[in-house]
């Protein structure tokens, strides 16, 4: 037996603990029936308690397992819902992207240009038609459509489109370029000239190789009293000029300008001229009207002047340069009269000396006269 206070081992019969001094209560070593019943009940209670605790633990584990199962199921539902939402969102996103691209002019244009560069003209045409449905006034889209038609050998459709673009968008460099290329390919040079004549200065500068400037004559039209010379100077390299003098419209079959045009007849002349640049493109037709109306030369000068003379003075006659002089005594001179070649001795008596000047065109001056009295 052990001390209930300090736990020291006690010998049989010891009344006080030799270690702590506590009084020792010795209990007889036998159990009453009541004690045995009570001990059995305690054991039963302990057993039931353990069974109850075990049952509670099992129930707790079952609830935990059920809760975990529910959580997993919920997560699966959430995941499934999330996946469905993601799929739906992706679908909506793709639909939105499709709608955005389908209704995007820039996207349709980019696709059309890509297909065109890859020579897939059928697909390019579909994209460009969609682009034009979104922006029918786009010069860029219309020009690309015309280029597609040209690749498909539909020149009439391309021409119609390009002419419309040039009319609606006179600043479209690409439209002018494609139209000029088409005209040049078909050698429709008159149409090129007409197109560029209506272009603004910026476009003419951009495509100056397709512009044939009308040449300028050295003498403008008008009335002239002398013969004139008409020249075309500072012509661009490769330029040819053709002209007429009868008022007809010139072309490449008219007289080709190679030297100065001399007008020396008394008449009215209508000069029409045209230039072709090195591409064969004609300029506008220029027109100048010249009226040549020559005046008669001034009357000649006679010396000495009218008077009485005591000696035989020499009669000297001068006239404008280039004129011939004709003279006569006591009558009016004509071109059939004596031609003056040098000083003339004054004759005796009283005489009237008269002279005329005649230019190279046959124009006759007024008569110039002097009266001389000389009796020697």
C-alpha cells in the first residue's frame, strides 16, 4: 500500500507515513457486493462513454466527409458554370470581334489589299464591296475596286469607276495615276490631254510627264506694217510642233515646225499650232491671227531745193533703205520712168523734177518734186 499523500510505500500495519507523517487508513482487502456493483456500473458507464464518444467521432467524420463532398460538388458546379460562362463570354467576344470586323471599313480594306497583293482577286472583290457598303464615297476603296476589275480584264467597269472618282475627288493622286496608266496602255493620248487639261496645278506637277504644254510663238497676233518672223523657242526635249496657216486645226499630219515661219505678204494669216510631247500626248491648240498691212515708203528727199541757179547743180535724191527711186522731168514718174542711180546734172531752162520711192513689195511713195530754173 502507498501513502495517499506522498506516495511512499508503506509496510503492512504502519499507521503514519514514515516520509510525510500522514495518518494511514488501512482498508480491509475485500469488496462488498455494493462495491462490486458500483464498480461494474462505473465500467459500464465508462464503456458507454467511450462508445458514445466513438459514435460521435464517427458521426463527426461522416458529417465532415459529407460537407467535403458537398463542397466538391459545389466547386464542380461552379467550375462547370465558370467554364460555361467562359465559353459563352468567348463566344460573345468572338461574335463581337466578328461584328466589329464585319462593320469595320479599315478591316475590310486591309483584307482586300492583302487578297489583292496575293492575286486572290475574287476574295479581294468581296472585301472591297463590303468596304464600299460601309463607305461608298471612299476614293481609296473605289480605286482599289477599279484595279481589281482591271486585273480581271473588265476595263469598262474600271474606267467608269475611275472617271467618277476623278470627278468627285479631283485631289486623288491614285485615281489619276490609274486612269493615266489605262489611257496610255490603250494609246488614247487625246483623252490624256483632256484629263490633264482639267487637272489642278498640283496634279499637273505630279504627273508632268503626261502634260504637253502649248508652245508660245515669238510674235503674238495683231496688225503689222512690216513682215514678221514667228518662232517657237525653249521647247521641252522630245517635243514636236505642227502648224497650219489656213485656219485648219493641226495634227501630226500637218506641216512640222523645223524653222522660223516668215510672213511677208500683205494679207491676214491665221496660224494654228499644236505640240506633242515625247509620249505623243498633244497640247491644246494655239491660235494667232496676223494681219500684215504694209505702208508705202515715205516720199524721197530731193536736193537742192527749188530755186534759180546760175550753174548746173547736181540733183541728188535719197529714200528709205531698200527702196528704188524713179524720176522724171516735167511729168509724174512711175516705175517705168528712169531709175535713179546717182546725181543728175541740172538741165538748162525751167523744169520740174519729180521722184518716187518704191520698196521691195512694190509700194510706191508719194511724189516728191522740186522746180529748178537754170539758163546757163
